């Protein structure tokens, strides 16, 4: 790779990550086309377009600024930028699979991958493992994961910190899968403890989205373990705030801004902290009608809009919405305070702080995809957790 000036990346981290991602996906598209043109058009190109088509690149930005904050310079900059691009492919895998598991029809204001595939080939014949679109989308997510691992390994090859970085990468992937499993498990077991909901949120989002990217960036800079741990813990608090805020947005947000319908988590009965707190408050106050409403609507895919509206009213009236919103603010400020104690250079601390706070702000309307699928996201990020 040609020499990379980290100061150039500092000026536009999202643009640099998007360009690196585009360059690494080009050869993979070509390889897929040589393997089979139908596979390339239906899956490989969809995965590449998804990765390039509208993500906010929060995780890659955090990785880069963790790297720069820990003193990363020119020698390791190509590895850090490559790892940041690989991280966005992990996110592509997670979102494609997440939409399958949730049965979500939309992502970023457009049909989810499984919905698009069903629309292309919908028909009466179904594979043994389920609907065609869902089965094919699982393969698309797997392809994104394979590409992510390949890109990460190629990027850090030969770097002195490569073994430590690989350990962070492995741990991050395992935590992400564990969190997703706990999320699914909570839906079928009905476990409704706020502590369990928070544990799921930590694994599913807080560490994977914020704590590990920061730690991975610092590790690539060969930072001392104490600094890596400090960034990890600051990110854990801010990342938990990010997920709890996303739960609020999923219930009370603007569908146009989010690029997907609201109320889906309520209908799916996801074990969110918001619902767990509402149940706990109803139990403590003896609100039997509220508990009955939670039982009847949360986890009911066919719940009518007016029933969901009644549940939303309950979340407000019982104080759950206010309590969770307050918790979001507290956790975000805890993360900012912990970051301030890490001793980072001012620019890196300021950029990470901005990312922490913008992750818990209302999501902006999604921009339409430009011609060719490539995007140049802005520097301030909000919204979408998974």
C-alpha cells in the first residue's frame, strides 16, 4: 500500500474509510464474478453495496480515533485504516443477519436484503431452512463476515501489535454473537429482568459498537494495556447509552429518520431495558392493567397500531421512558468523564467525545444513495445501533 499520512485521514475519517472499503471490495466483487456471475449479482454485489450504501461509520471512526489517541502514526496507519474498513463489514454482516432474525422489511429506508431477495425470486418453493430470501440473506451475511476477517488479517499482517489486535478482534466477534443470542433467547424465554436486559445490551452493542473499536484502535497503536482498558471502559458506558437510546428511538422515534418502522421491538417482544423497566415499575406499583397490557402487546407481532399506541402511553405514564432517557444521559457522561481521565491528545479526545454524544442524539433523515453506491458520510454520527 502507498504511504498514508494519518493527518490526511484525520481531516475526513469517514471519507478515508469509505475509500478504503471501496478499494478492498473491488477485487472481491471481481473474484465473485469469476466464481459465478449470478452469485456475484445476487449476493456479492448486494453485500458490497450494503457496506458502501449509507452506514454512518461510527465504529470505524472510533477505531481510528482510538488509534490516533494512543499515539498511532504513519507506520501503522494503513493497518488501522484497513481494520476500520473491515469493521464496517462486520457491521454489514450483523445488520443483514439481524434483519433476518427480526423479520424486518426495511433497512436504511430501503428493502432489507432478505426482503429484496424475496422480491426478486419470490415464489411457492421454499428451501428446507425457511423462506428463500431469509436463507440467502444468511449466506450474504456470512460472505460479509468472511470478507471482514480476510480484510482484517491482510491489514494487520506483519504489524508488531498484530497478535494483540487479533485477540481483540476475536473477542469482539464472540461478544457480538453472544449478545445477539441473548437477545433471541430473551424473546422465547420471557426473561424480563432489567439486569439481564442490560447485560444483553452490553454484549450486543456496548462493547461491539464502542468499547472494542476504541480498544482495537489503541492496540493497533501498540498502546500500553492500561490505556487500552481505559478506552474500553469509557466505551462500555457510552456504548450502553447508545443501545438504550436506540431502544427509545425504536419505540418513540421518527420512522422517516430511522429508515425503518418504529414499534418493531415492542411487537417482537425484544427483552429491552425499556420494557424491563416498565414491567418492574408496574409490578412495584401494583398496576395490573399495565402488566396485562405488557403481556398482551409486547411480543405480539399482529398487535394493532392502536394497541401499540396504548403500550407507548404506558411506557410514558409509568415513568419508564423518562427513567431510561435519564439513564442514557448519565451513562454518556460517565463515558465522557472516563475518557477525560485517559490522557489522550486533545484532538482525539474531542472527536471521541463528539462521537459519544452524537450517538445518543436523534437520528437525522437518511440521505439518498448517490450514483454508484459509494457514499461519503459526514463526520458526526447518530442513531442506528444494530
